């Protein structure tokens, strides 16, 4: 996951291009009744408009809200225990994972 604002912008840009293009291809192929070579070319025309809209929405609305929600759930141990333990079985302890834990044991 991105650690700097520049990495966040590049990651968002790549994800937006891939996701928007795939969904536009899917929508056009549904509308045209099938997937043809023409559909892939037509999708590039809509990619510019829809890509800009998706990028702006992700950077300024959906991204900050998702981070705020995710960190609020992960930060409160009691709320996390209620969320992940609906049957009421008590745990021996709360497990805390540092922010660099995923990078420490990643197999690249």
C-alpha cells in the first residue's frame, strides 16, 4: 500500500484506469449484445471522462472516508472485539499488529 502522497496518487491512477476500463468494456458489451473488438476501442472514448470522475471521487471523497472508517474500526480494541466476536466468547488477549508487519514477512 502507498506510504507517501505521490505513491497514493500513482496507485489510485493505476487502479482507476484498470477498473474503469474493465467496467466500461463490460457495460458497452452488455449494451451491444456481445464482446467484440469494437467494444475495446469504444471503451477508450469513455475512459477519459469516467476516469477523471472516478479519480477525483476516489482521491477526495471515497479514499479519505474509507481510511477514516477502517482506522476507526481497527484502532478501538473493544469495538473490534464486538465486531469480530458476535457470539460473545471471550478472548485471552487483544492482538496488536504493527504497521510494518505485512512488509516484514512479505515474500517478494
